[in-house]
C-alpha cells in the first residue's frame, strides 16, 4: 500500500462519513505526502513579509505615494498592522525583510536587512533591476528561508509590501501567462476608474517599450520587484526543505507563478490561502486551476490571507492525528450495500 493509500485509509476510518470533512481531508493528505508521514505535524509556523519600493510608482500607477512603503514597514515593526494582529492571534512568527525599500531603517529585532537596492528602476523606461540584483535577491532569500527551516519551521507564508507592486505583478502575470494586460490589471490600493485607465495605459506602454522576455528570469529583471523576486526564491527554497508553502494574494501568487515556472513540482507543497478582491488574482487562480481556501474579499496583502487560513490548515493536521477511529471509539461503520 502506498503512503497516499495509507493516509486515505486513515482518513476514511475516522468517526465520520467518508469525505465529510471536505477540503480538510485533501489538505491532510497533501501535508502527509509532503512530510512523508502518516502522522504529519505543523511546527513553528512563520510568515515573512518582503518590502521594497518600485520605480514605476513615479508614473502615477498607485493611489498612494512611495513614502507609504516606509510608513507601513514601521507599522509592521511596531506591531500595528493587520498581519501583526492575525499572527499574534494564531501564534505565527512574523519577520519583516527589507528587500529594497528606498530608506535606511534603524536596526530592529523584527527587521531583517536584505536590500538588493534602494527600490527598482522605472520599468516604463528601463529594466527594473540588473542581473546582479536579481541574483542577490535569490541568494539572500534562500538563506532567510533556510534559517527558518533550521529553527524547526515546516510551514511558511510569504507576504509583501511595496507601493507600485500590483503593477509589477500585472506585468509579470501577462508575460508569463500570455493573458492580456487588461485581465491582469486591477485597482491595487484603490484606484478610481480614471486612475485605473491611466495605470493600464502606462503598463501597456511599458510592455511595448521592451522586447518580450525569453524566460522567467528575464521577466523578473525587466518588470519585477525586489520583494517579488525574493518571495519567488523563498518559495523555491522552502520546497527544498519540504516545507508547506502558504500562498497569499495577488502579489504572492505572481511570485508563485514565477517559482512554479522554474520548478513545476512546487505545486505539491503549496496551499492557496485566499482569493483576493484584485481582478488579476481571480484570473490568475483560474489560469493555475488553483482552489483557495478562503474568499473574504480581502486585498490588503502583507500575508494576511496566510494568517487567516493557517487555523484551517492546522485543523486538517489535528483531525488526522487526534480524531478517533471507528474502532477506537467503538462506533459502528456504515456498511456498503450489497
């Protein structure tokens, strides 16, 4: 009997009708296979927030100024953001990574310096980053995820903060999926109709100003953000450590798209936590044939979807380990009809 068959049998012998726990049963099977165990466990859950600035923000694609990136990072460090609240609620370790904010922060116990630059360049006019910066993103992020694994973490989520990053994500999504930009662009931080039209026009012009990227690495160099590149690399490293990967909203899902283009096996370890209210995310999930756990109409980013979904993921592991079987509970099973 294969491990998948053993886990399925263990699930089916719990005191419930078959498949009565729905998606939780599929999660239990997935996690058991990732951990190669009939008795999977979640240990030291962590969420890493990668923050960076984007040159494209200077072209008026966001409702907020770039200064908000710095302000929100400070909010994370002070414990006042939505992600802080949810991580405290569910006992999740939170770390903030300065992947490329255009500001020099004072040292802080929650802040990990990993700058690839002081924000990307404006991809309307030139490539967002150099090859050396992209390599630096991959190198630094791999180390950060490995450090979490060494601390015993086996389930990790990836969040982000960066004014202008929905524009970067939309460009990457269109390049890697072949979908029209209009299906990839959304309101981001809350653009009105006129601002949304301007954003689409700017991104269309940017796409026309560059040759089509030959591969995912060229796409990241041309249109990516430092935080997106670091999330992509972090997911790839998490897979190497047999970690469960919690995928957040639009930006994180585009980072996943980049990562799974490099290693298609990544999907085995990945759980899509929620469907955000960003148009591009809905279309990307459909493209990936991904079924997120939640749909709460959220679009705040930061890894909040991961924190909200974590208790459900934990429930899948707990029922597999703690729920009685028909035999142990002395409960009669429903017999199949002859």
